[in-house]
């Protein structure tokens, strides 16, 4: 077992000993077990999955951030994170629809919206919907 800490700008979201961890690295999903080599990597929007001490699988949606692994401690510094059971699917779908509509209505020379920001919001909403659907 090893320690997992998930921290957001607002609080320590989760902290406990776990058996395994899978996170969405920028180059693909990355697995972590006890005694993993030291590592620092960026995270992209995706699913955090881990097995707790009782072998329960826990799923969370993460919007991005960083993972550091050192001395049997894995620390996720997340922009935002949400347990799959806490995702408001209606709100996530509304956010997706709203941002998708903004993207579609923007013309090629439309400077009134920040396209990278809109695309990132779409990816976050899609991720939340996907993680929710994996457990419901």
C-alpha cells in the first residue's frame, strides 16, 4: 500500500492509503503501485481510478493537474476533481451543450470568444459525463 493525496486549490480533497492508482497522463493512462519509481507528470482531463485498502474501486473525474510520486506517496495536484457519484449529470450535460453551441456559432473570424477556453470547457464536460456513465 501507499499514500494517496488529492489536493485542489481549495482543499485536501482525499487522503488515504490505497493499493493501486491509475491517472490520465498527457501521454496516456499511467498506473502506480507501491514502491513506484519517483515521477512527476502533467495530467489531462480524464478518470482517476484507485483501489482502496478494502479493494473498493473509486472513480473520479479530474480536469487536469499534476502527479508526483515519491517514497510511497502519490500526490495529485488537481485543478478540479469530483467523485463519480457526486457528478451532477444534468449540469455537466448543460455545460457541454452550452459550450458546444458557442463553438458552433463562432465564425472563423469571431474574436468574441476564446476558442481554446471553450474547447477546454467542452473537454471537461465530456469527461464528467463519461466518468458518470461508467458508474451509473
